[in-house]
C-alpha cells in the first residue's frame, strides 16, 4: 500500500469532514505551542548577534492537511516572529510559507481561506505586518521537497506517525498472514510483525531527517510533534487501542456478510508510534541536528470537557471519537475494502458503540512526542 496515493483527510466542511472532526489535532498543536514558541524565539535571537537582522524567513509546515488547523500553526508562528522582531527593534522580515501534504490533500480549501488568514494577521498585529508569500508543496516528506539550505524553520504536527507504506515482511511462507485478525501491532502479533514495523519506521524517519538536513540552513530550527509511546514495548497497553477496537468493528462486518474475512487479514495500518529512544537514535545516527528539547504528553481522545460544556450526553462520546478517526482513515479503508457509503456508516456506527463500551471502563489516550532541534 503506497500511502502517498491513498492517505487523505476527509475533504470539505460536512459532518464527517476533517474540518469538523479535528479538535484533537488542534489540541495537540496548542499543547506543544510552548516548545514552538521557544524555537521561534531562539531562531530570531540567533540573528541578534549578526551584523544585520534577517530580511526574510522561510517556514515549512509538513503535513499541513486542510480545514481549521491548516493555517493555525503558521498564523501563530508568524505572530511570534513579528513580536520578537518588534521587541528587538528589527524591521519585519518577508516571510515565505510552504504548506506541504500529500497529493490528494484539499489544497483548494486552504487557498480559499487565505484572504481571511491575511485579514486576521493584520488585525492581530495592528496592520504592522511584512510581506507574506504562501505556497502549496504537494508530495511526501519522506524525501526532498525544497532546494538546499532554503528553510529557516520547519514544523510538523500529527503526521510523522504515518509510514510511507505498509511494512514489508507481514506475510510468511506461502503468503500466510502473519498478523491475522489484527490491523496493527498487538500483544498477539508475532515478533516478525514488530520487527517489520520498527524497521519501516527507522527507514522512513531517517529519510525524513536526512532530507530536512539538506534543506535547512545552519542554525535553523525544527519542531516535530507526533504520536508515540512511553514504553520501549510496542505492545504495551494503551499504545494502539484505536486500532484494536477498529479491528473488532471490522470483524463484526464479517459476521454480517458485509466484508470478506480475507480483506481484513490482508489489511495492516501504515502507522507506527515510536518511543523516544527510537526517535533519538535516528536523529543522533544522522548527525546533522542537536536536540534542544524532547518531551511527551498524553492526549485524551474522548474530549469529555467539550461534551460537558456543550450539554452532550455520555452515549455520544463513542460516536465523537469514531468521527475523529473516520475523518482520518476513511479514504484508506475505501481504497482497501471498496466500501460504499452505507457500509462505511455501518462500520463506524458499530465502531462508535464499541468505543462507548470501552470508555465506560477506560479512557482512550495517546502519547504525543514533541522534539525541538537545531541544524548544526
């Protein structure tokens, strides 16, 4: 499965769109903002000792997606740049912004929101703004996207847990499915499955780091935020419950005759949640960056506070979580299973019910890793 061709958040602004179901990703951006602020401050402060202030700054957001979050990080970053330059007495630099995502991303919706983005930027800064140039860059970030030494600041949020492809080695001799009954790593997965996923992550992440090394200027800063885990054990409890519950929901479709069991056995998620040690090892092995900050924090998928404040009843929690996940994985499931709209509705209605039952005894959390580092 080539992820670059099929991974795409649900487009538009409807009930099932990513725009309407991305509050979790927005919270992750917000929770990691202090680290982003520190990186931007350091980027501008670095020029305080130079003979002249920076005339231009190039910013790349990798995995920008679309909807309400697409320009959120960029807006916050530019405001930080302006505030720091004003405090230092610098003229405001020209800012080049590069928004990257895969080929099928809804770039049109982003471009359509740019007039409002520029108006908000002026309002926030009392019309004291510099020139800002925004471009869309389609393509996989597991390779080169920009000219050498052209970027000052790189950011990526909620994207690097997606692999470039389903790992090889998930089939044994005679095409036997090694991860039968599961769609991701689980406690019942054989060691070969764990090794295949870890190897694919190392290969992808090393390509990501080496590509950014060529594209960034010396002293440039990068902040990455993505799903990971605290334990060295990839099968530890709580690291993949959303996939476990999705596998359970898919299995119910088999009993209803809506999907062939072989289709489930042949599906494996192109996803990997690494631990800090794995990430650090690849960064240090590549050798072009100094790690400035490395943190993790937990995010609850069931935003119970939002539900309480809006008067939503408890039974709706599972469906809210199911919509969040559907907005991300629906195109991938369509590609593999060939589901029509009605079957997809059945699947995620069942998925929401399974999640609701799970939430009556547990919470659904994911660990988010945040790394800030500097190009040597």
